C-alpha cells in the first residue's frame, strides 16, 4: 500500500463493469467502503455480491431493467458519449467532494477498456487521491518523490505517461537512474528488495503497478 493512505477519511469505491473482483484485498475494500458508485451494469455484480449500490451512473446500456427500476432513486443517467462510464462516475464523485477513491473492476472482459481505464489514472490523480486495484495488484500514479511500502520480491513495473519521464529508484533489484525509457515495456518486471522502495521523479510522471 502507498505511504500516507488516507484511512481517516471516507473511502468511495467506483466499481467498473469489467471482471468483478475476487482477490481478498479488493473484496475487503469493497466490503468496507463508505459508499459504492457503480458504472452501469456493475450494479448487477454488486447485488450478487450482497451489497446494494449507492449510485448507478452511466449511459445505462448494460444494467438490467430490474435493477434500474428497483434503484430508480439512485440512478444517474449520463448519455453523452465523449467519456466512458468510469470517467462519468469519477466526475460525479468529484462533484460530490468524494476525493479518496478506489477503483475496482476496471480490468478484464475487453483489453481496449482495460488499457483505457488504466490510462485514465493520469487524469484522475490530478484531482483526487485515487488508486486502482485488480485481482493481481494495484496501479498508482506518481509525479513526485515517494517512498512506497513493499515486500521482498514484490513485482514492480513502471509505465511512463509523460514524454521523456525520468525516474531514479532505490530499493529495487534493477535500479533506475534517470534513464528515459521510450517504450512502455522497458521499465517493467522489476522487483522490490525490502520493505519499501523510493522513487524520485526527476521529470514527468508514471503509472506504477505493484503486484500482490
């Protein structure tokens, strides 16, 4: 987990309509969330899990009629097609002032949706404290120096999201030393050596994947 996670404030889960989470850590976050905002058809999966949605938002092309009728007072239709349902849910949360957000269910089913959802972290992180959990790990966005709690052997990957990003690291098996990696894959498949590692962002920004 990231150092400084704001456990003292309320947590909002945005549940996207990808694969419903099965990893225990993701499910614990879902159970303990103060509220769950569902992207369209994700509400059906949440109900099967045993929890009611607090809000259902999107163009409503995938949520069942039964769920729409049952929770009609919690449905927020947004028909514009310039953004996807995850973006619609995020900006709804931002309007409400909910800025401690965990995104679940954002991967799986379709690879184009998966890549698009992960890329959106770059936009969301400018406006809220947001992270994305999958069934294999956690995605976070960094644009400043951070010390990240870890464990020996944890798989760590970096994906540059700004041109000419330059990172320095300590505490990883293969240290980064301010080198620019022009290809997505070139800073992936690293490993943590101990209980934490430090990333110094000299320029740009990156999305980091931390395997469970």
